[in-house]
C-alpha cells in the first residue's frame, strides 16, 4: 500500500511535518494575501478594515481549532 502513495504522488498525513514556524508562516502569508486583496478592492477603506478584522478573527479561531484537532488526532 505504501508504494501506491509514492506511485500516485500522494502524501500521507504521517509524512507531513509542520512545526510552529512553518505553520505560523503559512498562516501569516495567507492572511497577508487576503488582507491585501481586500484593501485593493474598490470598497471604501473603512469597510475594508472591518472585513480585514473579521478575516483575522476567523483565521486565528480556525488556526487554533486546527491545532487542537491535530493534537487530538496525534494522541489517538
């Protein structure tokens, strides 16, 4: 079965190594892209700021839930 993973180019979850700097870096990069796109849109600046705060809060919340879920899965 392991050979099929490598044959089809699939990555097993056990092979993914995300440490804290990689995870936070990916999160910050994605957040910067989203916020940059929001501010470059034709919306007024105050609306863009409100949307960006919502993106930040949602991103931090889902990042935290994802970390806790990963910790739960790692212990089972």
